[in-house]
């Protein structure tokens, strides 16, 4: 079967995600020959656009990547627009007719990939109509890609999942977490499982703590309406952070395959301790940005952002500590930190190793009375904006004495590599075309992540936060630092 002969139907085809991510990613696949002549895209949304308007939008979205305007135009000629009300059965009839026509015209072998890039409220309605209007009866494959958020808590996610699995089987469902398409997130497995130096130490005997940071410099921009109902916990922790954590914590898979990796990620997520509501305060910190300054720029507070309630209790920052109650990780805190309007944008992971059992260099030879402490060895994985890793070690300071001095082995992908790195969405679209679900989240992962996060949410919903509590342009409230200090640690990344 040629997987890349395909009809892709995008629900939400006029939206921001489609224009900023999906069309450029499809174009890159086209430039690389992954999509050839046999592909067609139907974009649907409510707006009454024509094919021509739609193609102009697509052309514009890929213009900066195209060698010539003709190249962009030829690509865009594969795109068709269908004005669509998701609740109107007639519209699915028209959609099916168009799909059948394109199937024949482009010789698509009946392969259909549906991309749901709109509010989850409509997912159930859409998939049931796809089935009842005969859109998934063709000979080829039928797959559905689903954008986050997958539910707003465990119960709503379960309902949503039941609706989708009524029509599509688990192997046909591709739940997107775009972090899983990032180059350096995929590299976590390479670092761990291809380097004995790390995997042999990857446990509670050698690792003191793990720190996952996803910091953003931006505020909520024009997404206040969505964000004020969501907050950082649901927007970032339930999905991206717990996915990264599961990749760091999982056991080595028997083989590097969809089944192997998913099994181990699920086991890791299941081993994360679910706190009781009254324990949340001790282990989690929430924050919301006040007005603030970064360099010469001044920023308004979150509560002043568009579509945000003036007395909003929504958190724009979360720091917390997870424990993984299994043999490998018992006792090792996994600290997480994410927020908007922080000092700078950066996703990085710090693996902090335990100290040597005895510090034989305790006293400085140069200054016999002076106590010398050793810095811990830290493996840092830089996810973005730079990509690479570094390992900090202790060396001897040059000279006659024996004073310790931290040194760093640092590797960063070059700007040339960065430029040619496929975008997360490009990788994930290609995976979905190839039928490879490794970098998508299985229902069991989504479900367990909601169970973990729901308790934290409930605890917060039952108490009033003293917001705002950090200045825009800072690294969050001071309680986030105290969270580690009370365990005798500190954030390795403190810009
Ligand atoms: C999205 C969140 O999932 O991830 C956004 O909804 C956030 O609020 C974004 O800004 C961060 O993604 P990235 O790739 O820019 O780190």
C-alpha cells in the first residue's frame, strides 16, 4: 500500500494552526517528495470561501518556503475548499461527493486522513457523520488526527474518547502532542538508550533529581478566551510535561517500536504518585503574572489581557514535584516548571546527579581553612530554542593548588542543522501518513495524565489563590524556588 497517496480532510482549514503549521509542513513534505502527485487536501470551515480564495491562503502560507511562486501555486492546486457546518448532514453528503471525486481524479486508493483542528466539542459529531455519510467505507486506510486539548478533565476526556472510538479504532487514532515531534524530545531516547554511560546511571542510586522546564517569554497573546478557561496546568502539564517526563522515566523498551515505547510510557505514568488533595499545596505552586519589565519592554498583567477576567484565578505558571513510585525512581523528585511571560523562552531538561560519596577535596589547599563544596554533575538536554546537550563536570583549576572548578562539555546543533530540522508538525504528519503512532499519545496515557492532574486542579479550585504573584519577565513566584530549597536543591536553570 502506498501510504502517501492520500486525501487529507482538515476540519478547521481556515484556522491559525492550519495556516501557520499544517500547510507549511505539508509543503515541506511535498518538496521532499514525500507527497507527490497523488494527494489532495479538502479544507473545511464555516466561511463561504471558494477554492481560489483557499488556494491563495495556502500559497501565502507557504510562500516563504517556495523557490518560485509557480511551485507554491502547483502545490496549492491540490487544495479544495468546502464550506461546512459540522452539524449539517447535507454538508457531509457534499463532502463525501467531493472526496469520491478527488479519490478518482488523483488516484488516492481510498486512503483518507482526517485532521480535526477545531474545538473538541465538535469531534464526536464529526466522526459520527463521517461514518453515517459513508466517508470511511473506501478500500484504503482511514485515520484521524486529533488536536489537543483532549478533554478538560478525566471525565470529559473519557466521554470524548468513547465517541471517537465508536467510529475509529485505537490504531486509527493519532492524538497529537506536538512536543513528541520535536527533534530533541525524540533525542531523549537516543541519549538514554544508545549511551551506556547514561543508562547505567539512570536511576535513584545516581540521580538526585530531574528538572523539566518549559518557559515561555510570550504572554497569552490573542488566546485569552481559551487560556482563561484552561490555565497552565491543563495547557502544558497534562500533556507536554507529562509526556516528556514519561520519556525520561520509562524503562528501556524491548524494541524501539510504537508498541514497545507506548507500553513503557504508560507504565511510567502509572507509577507517578497521585497526590491527595491536601498534599497538593506542599508539592505544587501556581502563579499568575503581574505587570512587569524585561529589558526595555514593559508588559501588562495577565488580568489586563484581552478576554481574560479582571479577577481571573487562572494560573499562568506551575511548578511542582512528582514522585515515581517504582524501583528505578523511588525517592527521586521530578521537578517541573512552566509558565508564560517568564524571563526567556526555553525548554530544557536537567538531570542532576548525586554527589560523590565523600568529598576528598573538602578543604582548599590554597586556603586551608576554606570549605570547598562540589557542584553536582548535570546533564542538560536543550530542546529549544537551541538544540543539544551538555554535561557539567568538576575539574581541577589550573595551577599549583587543587581547587575544584566546574567545566562543561557542550554540544549544540549548528544553525545549519537547526535550519534543516523538520518542524514537529512535519514529522508528525509524515508519521500519521506512514501509520506510525509511536509519537502520538495512546488513550491510556491521556487518561492517566488526567487522573494525575485532576487532583491538583480540584485542590486549587477549592482555594483562592493570591494572584498576581510574579512579575512578567521574571522566572515565576518565589515559592517555586522554595519548593526545591526545602529539599536541599535549586533550579539549575536560573536565567
Ligand atoms: C501549546 C500551548 O500546546 O504549546 C501553548 O497550548 C504553548 O499555550 C505552546 O504556547 C508551546 O509550544 P512551543 O512549541 O512553542 O514550545
